[in-house]
C-alpha cells in the first residue's frame, strides 16, 4: 500500500524547471530565462516580465515591466473604446 | 488512540460542562475538524438566533490528524453563526493550538450561553474549567496569551483568543493564536466577545497513540517529498504567501482602488521580494517559521523598518509575522497604497486588535470610494482625508474601527451591509461582497471559475472554500482529467483556459469537496491540491489517515464525508435565510463584475467582464453537481444518499 503511487504523486514527474509562463491568458507561452536573468520578453505576445530566482532552476515572474505593461494595456483599451465609439 | 479525543460542551450561562465521547459511527460520517463542527453547529444552534446572543455557539475544533505524525496537523477550525452575515461563520487557523487541544484530550470545545463577567476556558489533561478572565480581558492578542501563561505558571500553554476589537463588538473579530495565526472570515472572535469569553487556553500531556507508527513514518517520507518537492511550496518557503498576490498583480488579477482598477501599478515596494528583503534586514537570514509539523515554513518574521512613516507613528522595530497575501490585498491594492511600511504597520495593528484584515481593509477601501464620489464627506470621516493612497488615513481608520471611537469607525465596525444602511444613498452599489462579507482582494472578472467560487463560498465571498487556483496554470487537459476525475469519475468538459466557462463548475465542486476534506482532517490547505497540482488529496489522505489513526476509509468514502459536510453548511445557510439571487444573502456577485470592464493588466485581461448568462449557467451546473435543485436546495434524493434525510428530526448524535 505504501509503495503504490497516487495520482498526485505520479503527477510530480510533469513538473518543469527553469521556465516561467507568460501571464497573458491567451498566450501562456513558456519562457526560458537565462540563469540569473532578471527580465524576460515573451517571444509570442511581446509582454515583458521581471524575473526573480527562488533558487537555481526555479525562476518566477516577479511582476510586469510596468512601462510595457501599461503601454500594452492602454493600446488594448483604446481598441476597445474605439470600437464602442464606432458602433 | 488518535480517535479517542472528546467533545466538551460548555454553557457559560449556567457554568455546566458536559464531556462526551465521539462515537466511531460519527467519525465515519463527519470525521472531525470543520466537518463535525458543521454538524454540531446545525444541531446545537437554535434556528434564527441572534449571532451575538447566548443562543449562538462557538466551536473550536481539531481534526483527527492534529498532533499526529501527519504533515501539518496544525489546524484549528472555529465555527459559529457569523454576526457579520447572519449565515455560516467558519474560519481556520494554523499555529500550535489544535495539537495542544488534542494532547489535553479534546477535539472539540463547543461554547454556548454567556458569562456574566469576563472568563476564559482552561483545558488540561482531560479537564475543562471556566476561570475568571480579569487578568486577560482588555489585553491585545499577544498580551493576553502571555498573561494566561503567567497566571497559570506554564509557558507552554497555547491559546485561542479574541482581541480588543471583538471585546468592543466589532462584527468581524478573529480568533487568533500565536503572533499572527488568524481564524478570520468567520466572526468567531466577535462571538467570543459577545459571550465574555476571552480565550480557550490548552495544555496537555496525554499522548496520541499512533495506530501504525512504522508505516506512518515510512509513508511520511513520500508524503513530505510531495509537499517539499512542489515548486509552489519552495516558493512559499522563501517568499511566503505574498507570492500569490505578486503573481496575481502581475497580470491584473487584484482589486485596486476598491474595485475601480485590477492592478496596483508600480507596487515594487510591497512585492514579496521586497518584503523578504525587509525580513532579511530586520530579523536575519533565517526568518521563515512554520506551524506545527509543517515543512513549508511559509510564515515570515519581520520588524517594522525604520522609515519616515513608521518613525512618525512610533512603530519602528515592532515585531510581527506575515504579512499574508490577504494583507497585501487589504492594505495595498484595495486602498491603493504602495509603501511596505504601511502594509507592515497595518498587519501589526490588525493582529494585535484581532480583527479580520480582509474585512477591515475592504471596508476602508469602500469608504474611500464613497469619499471620492462625495457620498461620504470629511464631516463623516471626522476630518480624515479618506482618499485612495493616503497611508495615514488608512492606519487611522483601523484604530477608529477597532476602538469604535468616531462616527464612521463605529458604523464600519458593524460590517458593510449595516454600514450601507446607515450611510444611505447608493453606497451599497460600490461594496464588493457576497452574502454581506466583503470580497478578498482578488479580481475575478477575467477568471469565471474563480468568480464562481467567490459566489458559492459557504461563508461569504471567499477563496478558501472552493477556489480552483490551478485553473491559472494552464495545465494540459490530460493532467486536469487525472486530477478532477478522481476519486469520482468525471468525463464532462475541462478546459485549461482560465477565461472559459465550460467545466469550471465541476472544478469548483471538486475543489469545494477537497477543501472540506482537508479541513475535516485538520491539516493545511497548502498541503493539498490548491496552489499546486502535485500535492496530496483523497488517495493520499486515505493512507495517512489509516496509518495514523487506524480508521479505514477509501478515497471515495472520504469524498462522501466531505460532500456531506459541505451540504450541512449549505443546509445551515438555507435555514438562516440564504436565497440564490438575494443581493444581500445570496449566491451571486455584485453587478460591477458584469458591468465594469477591467482597465489594466495583461492585454487579454483588459476589457474583461463576466458574462451574466454564462455565469448563471455555470452556477446551475454547480447546483447539479451538488445534487441540488435549480434554487440550490438539496434534493430529497441527495439528502438520502448522504444520510442527511433525518438531520432535522434526529437527536444530536453526540
Ligand atoms: S504551509 Fe504555512 S500555513 Fe500551512 S501549516 Fe505550513 S507554515 Fe502553516
Ligand atoms: Zn506572451
């Protein structure tokens, strides 16, 4: 009984290391920052993320690069509000 | 035996104390912890009673894994009828109280009635006493705990206490233990205060006999590897739970300026990495602590740093623990404040006053929006310039609410719905709540599954009842199928896209059952499928329960227990007036979720709102999964299947 692997335990093998996911919901591309790198740009959607290394091999998104994030958000907002005005 | 701990029923009006064994058939039906507490609440509290009156009960519960060899058997559940909502009040805290309660011979202490003067309850090696509370009443959360140790001459006493805010009748008072372990969201502290009960103090030397000790230890190796091997727990052991807020703020999933924005811009100073640096500087490299039996160590220690605001308020160097991500919500995102010292000061204040951080922060942020809109004026605020981003105003309001010493402080102390009635105009429209409880600081407009969780949570708007947080991880569908298809088969839709509606109702239902399971056992939610997909759940619990307690239950039987106990909570709420579409006590989100689009965040989040028709369909699916009718009422077949058809008629089983 002890030796049988449960579902949760066997899913451990699916873990990935050294990568973060782009946090733009339709993108979610995997990004592989170089060890120690503190900023990474998503190759697919262009979002830029600040990176923190919990330990070697375990990066996480600390936050967005604010200027880029704000610029992209404003651009998206403008397209949405423009569309409304056209209606 | 790990299962031989008892229930004590303490009547503070009469002074009568009854000690009762917990029969095995009751264990098999409700296990313990939150599940058995729900049964006790349902049976012991008179329908329709005044939550601040003697007919309400407050129940302190440990789970059967508390104090055993199982990982993180640390949790204390506290349940009552919540003075804030008039519905289920339920919270859960870590620390060291639950194991001590079990070593003192008890799993559950149910307190009813009202003492005619301040008292505390003293639980020790099979005995329960009511003691004069004059030395502990009026003290802060930590002072009270030190005082009882001194009074009884034992530095190892662990206590579950209410703070000065609850003594003053603030409706969202916590039960607290240690420096910052908080049983929030349920109003348990307020009910204690209403009963003149300052604390339950416990000390025990009654060993818990482990049923199969060698197997339990052997299994622990695997179990602990699952806990510590999870990336999320390695992150938490470094940055604590603030990493959650940091991640959500990165893409625009937090409330800011009450609910006007969904991201706190340029908030680098309160990001987890910055807070970690403050702990490093003020406490030292080894500044992460843990609850009983836990390997994660998610609790940071800190001292308030030497900065202008802390100096001005005389707070430099004060010690505390946390902050949790909930404090970042409450004292940063929602009021629009970006200074770490403000966060750390507010966190310290709420811990000492013993008040719910999420509720008080949300109420102040709501008041800030009302002030911005001219619904509250400086006359109402007593001259405080209650604008977003005003750190000092935020701190001042915490004092005024907890001391009830200004008009607005007193009004907000009663909770949002009561405050909206007093403030009038269209103030309620701006409050972000479910069932009268303010919503925590996340913004779910771009995540329908998480939004459904907030609407359905049994204790009011909340994330710790059924939030399928791994919905944010974009896990492959085959992984989702393995998780959500066990122990009950499921072959309906499941989508890795967090913006989808299809299949989310099942994920929320599964998560609700999982969270009740872990709360029945008395272990930590960070040790199960919540923030990580590879953490233990039903299959693993079945083993850990057997090795530690000898109780044989299949994963499916454990699922049934959890489903049953969730249904009792639902029945309690229905009995106390919950109706599906009631804007005050119902299972629906406020209009702003559907009408106001997200303004900030990742490009796909900008413009997001919830679709009302799809949301209601998702809610209907959730009711179906739970075996309820279209109004969310459990059907007779469901009640019979789960053995609850005689719940109303039967005498209490213990
Ligand atoms: S994960 Fe954190 S909250 Fe949970 S038991 Fe461990 S230290 Fe306590
Ligand atoms: Zn991207």
